[in-house]
């Protein structure tokens, strides 16, 4: 029974576009771009009628408008009818529905269908076309949509009033913007769930988080996500093109992160009108909006930009159509009706819909076909069950098996078996798992929610509706929590807001060098570098806050280092300067081997004057340590030497105090007598095998010499062997590298050069009268036994032998022409060997026969 006074009608309601008296029994096509207020006007017009119904393209949009209308007229006057959700009070006056779920058997004073241009959609278009042809209100009918539908609507409904609505605000192209630089209140649009999640993850790291909206989300999850965005908890929305279908949000900028979408049949490029539908969500009411591209998308061409900005798109030339007059006399008759050709050339059949595919697949089953042929009611039931949507989007065969089971149970027992349906729902009533798992369960629940609202298939539909809804709500809440945990960093979001609003941000460095922002640990100072905790420092807002506090902390630390005692500094083996074991600088080759250059290991937060002061302090410390440890060769090349001695001194300095004698033998022959004394005075020993400074062979001096040399080219790392009398050198270690560290090589044994001189002198004295025995004094010089001493003596020109295996090692000077111990002549071992006969099958056997002839 109609209301005497429509509860939602507003005296200020603007009907001037048509005049309320002139639309009695009239059909109006209300066309225009996004943000023209079409949906708002349709709702207001409905509320000025005693009864009304509006069909929407999305369950989400139907739910959004339902909530708004309930606030206006009360829950008892409004019904929500979608495939998966039915809220129908005893005597509702207004119905908000999805287009597919509109109850057309009931009369309404007002009827409207939103986004009527979807009549051209290959999959769903035939449903919109059917409503365009058959859905009528007693007083008013309105079709809302894009101007692209105007020519076909005018052709199909010649008596309809065609009315255009201008956009309430300006839409402008803003070019390409990086994701990290998108303005606040932006929506990033991608065309797959994976892309949406990847972008949302990036926005969490860089901008504090984002809400996500996909068509597959339940209304409860979607509303919770949008509520976060609308409340300003996050400044960004990442969505599929579901936002293009009338969802109302405060979006200032739309950024396309993709230009291709999968339309259920193939992956294709977006059409201009699709660009316009999505981009048009930017700006609301009188507020202007912008659109652009981001991520890896190229700039849009000028022609496309002009079409979007001016809302000029090619008109649609075909709508999808399927006959609404179905013949249930037989399965063949039903298929014939469903596949009947359109009556007009501007109508084309839909791409084979899922319900028709399911029907054909089930009729191939002999048992099901016989049931469908048995009675008209069975065939009608089969077709109704085939229209259960495949929300799960699994393999079509799986969906066909499911609806086949449902059909068999309904036609045999009159209803779906309680135990079977209970098992299906109980299996889904779990909230553990990741986002994909929860979404999969929600998709399954949507199927059972849809089934539960088909009362004739169930013994107690109200009970099953409540159970399915409870599970869907529980999963929806869990999914919202998972999405929020993954894509929203609330602490960072708060920080972003405080930085944006110029509020004080609490950032500090503790005594141990730990850095925190707003109480959150974000990293620590290692010397003069900030080492970030990657889990916290993955967004620009946090980096800005950290940089804000680091400048003061690092400059204060640099001041402490510059004023520290020498004991706090050390040079590590890799040429790095450390302060209290923290790496602060690195040595580099300077203009002189004894004057290395200091370069700080630091970020760019240090002030120039602080950097200069610290480098000066470290350079002073290095110079002092070099002067102390390298004292014998400091200024050696400038001493009062003869030219020949100066050449030796120069090379000795370049070699950092150890020089093979053979390299300077010509200069040594030209030394003047006074040169020997001067070298000795400076601590330089002119040995038989090497020129060296004994003081520079001490462990710490050797370590520094190696470090200084390796600043040019790393050749030797004596970290474990420096200072030892002798050690077993690796096979690949070159003699020159060993000499640099102060060692001479004898086979596999490396001996410190001062010890080589002592061993040579001792052996020379011991063998003046002939063969000598290697005594304890000789072996103690080497720091090893006879096995280590034998190759050293051989290298020094002595013949060695051990008459008995465990006996003493004997040695004597090697005579001229005598081969060294242990070596064999080239022909040794060959004499007395019998020749090996050639293999007769070898190809070289033929050559041997030729040689004989």
C-alpha cells in the first residue's frame, strides 16, 4: 500500500530538469559524465514517489545507496535485494537492487536503472537491455548513464525524454607522477588483484598505507576499507575499476597504474569511455579533480586526454540482447529460446554467458537430462539453478559439478540436504589464513549466500541465510583486519600526518646510538653512518623524520670523535679508521706512500666545517702513527746520500722498508764509504739478500706497512703470520708480495729477512771446515725443525742430507756445477727402463711403421 506522504521527499528537491507534472507515466533518459549528480537525483526522485526501485550495476553500490536511504526513511521502509543479500521488511516501499535481482513482477511508481550504457557489456549487457525494454514505473521511469548510450536509447525508446546533465566540476589531466609523489586523496587504479596488492604494499612503505577496493570484496569489508580512507586514516586508495561504477568517495586525483584489463575473455586495452568512467571519479560535487598515470604507464596521448576532459566519446552502436520469452516445453526448446537471434541489427547476442554454458554442460549428463525432460517444473528449476553465479571463479567444470549436485538433491528430495549444506558451510567457517585464503572462502560463502536466498531450494531458508551471513561477516572482518595489517602502517600514517601538519615529531638518539621516531626503533648509528632497520625505514615520512634528528646527532658525534684521546682510535687491517670499534673513515692512497688520505665514511648530514675539522684530526693521528712506526724510512730519500745511495733510499721508501738486494745491485756497487755508515745510522741493514729495516719487521709495523701498501693494490694479507720468524706460505703467494711483508721464500717456507741473514751467517761459520750438523741454535732461529730448515739451507746454497731417517740434518756448501739437493737430472729415471711397445690400434702405430721403412 503506497504511503500517503512519501517519507523521503524533500521540498528543496530539484525537479526543474523535467517538471514533476510532465513526467507522469513518462520515461526519461538522464545522461551525462560522472559527477553530474545523476544517482543522487534518481534517489531523491524515488523518495518523492510512494514506491520505487533502482537497479545498480554493483552489489557494493546497491548497499551504499541502501544505507543512505535507510538513514532518510527508516529501515522498515527499505529493501535491499542482490544475488547474495536480501533484506526485505514486511512492507517496504523502496527497493535497492542489483540489476539482475530486480523483482520485475511487482509494480512500482518509480523505476530506475543506473549505468544503462552497460547494455553493451559482452557478459551482462543483455540484462540491462532487458530492463531498458521491459522495466517501467507507473509514474516515472529513469535510465541513468553515459552519453554514449544516447543514440541506441533514442532508437529503442523514441518516446523517451532525453536529458543531459553537465559535470558539476572540471576534470583535468595532470600527466605522469611517481607513486611516491602522488598527491593526498589519490586513487590508484590497477586491473588485477595482484597489481592492487603490490601497489598497496608500496604505498604502505612509502606513504603510510592505503585502503584497497576490489569488486570481489564483500560489502562489509569494502565499507570498512572505504571508512578508513574517508576518515583520513590513510590518504590513498588502491582499487580496480570497480570504483568507476558510481562508488562515491572523496577522491581528488585518479592515477592509472595500468591500461590493460582482462574482460573475462581476453586481455585488452581500455577504451576511451572506460578511461573517462574511471577518471571521472576524481573530484566530487563542485570540487575539481585531476587524473594521470603512474608506475610504468606511458603518458596518455593528447587525443585521448581531450576526450576524457571534454567527455566526448564514440557513441555505442550495439547493445547485447537475449530473449526474455523462454520456452520450457523441452530442453531443446529452452536452448532454442536462449539462443534466438536478436530482432534488430543494433542488438547482438551476448558472449556465451556462464548460465547458458552451465545449462549445456548439465544437459550432457543423461540422468540430469532425463530429470529435466520429465516435467516442466524440473526444467524451470534446472534453468534457475544454472543461474547461480560462479563467484569462486574456479574451473567451470567444478562449478558445473556443484550445481549438478544441487539440482539432483532439489529434484529428488525437494530441497538441498541439510547435512550436506552444513558441511559446506562449516568447512568455510574458519578465519585463519592469508588474504588470498580468506578471499577464496568469502567467494565460496557468496555462492551459498545466494543459494540461501532461493527459499524453494531449502527446508529452512531463514536459518541458512543467518548462518551464511554470520560466516560472511566473520570472514569479512578477518579480511579487513588482514588487509589493514598488510597495507596500513598506522604508526607511520600518524607520523605522515604529523609531518604534514607541521607538528613536533619526537625523534631521539640514545647513548648506545639507537635511533627512534615516535618511540619506534628505526635503526642505529654505526660510526658516522645511520644503519636503518628495513622493517621501519621503508617510507619517505619516516626517512624525513630520521634525517631531521640525524643532522644534530651526527654532528655532535663528529665533535666527540675530533676531541677524543688517541687511544679511542685504531686502524683496522682493511685500511679503515675506527673510533671505539665503529668504522668512521677509510685510508686512500695519497701523493706519497707515507702520507695516505683520509676520507670519512659518513652520510651527507654532517656540516662542512665539522667534516673538515674531523678529517684534520684523523689525518693528524695517522701522521703521528706513521711517523712513530715508520721512523727509519721517514725522510730517508732526503738524507745526505750519494746519488747512488739516494736511489737505493728512494726505492726502499717506496717498498716501505724491505727491498730485494738484486733490484738495486748496480747502485750498491756505486755506494761511497760514508753511505754505509749513514744507512746504518738510519737503521737500514744492507743484507746479502735484502735491504731492510729491522725495526719495520715488528708485528705492528709490518701490519701498518701492509695496510699502506694495499691502499694502492692489495697483494698480501699477513694478518695471521705477521711478525713470525717463518711460516708455510700458500702456493699462490708471490715472492714479491712476501718481500713486501719482510719475508723471503724458500720453496714452501717463508722466512723473515733478518732471520735469513742470521741463518746464512751461522751456516757460513759452521761450514768453514766442511760438513756441519744443523744444531739447535740454527733451528731455533727458524722456529722449526729439520724439515723446515732443509729447503732454506738448499735455497742458501748448501747441500743437505740425512743419512738416517731420524738422524741429524747435515749440510755443506754446494760446489760449483753441483746440482741442488733433491733435484734430479733431466734423464734421471729414464735409464734402464724398457721401452713400452706401441698400441697396434693407435693411429701413431702407422707412423712408426713408416719411420722404420
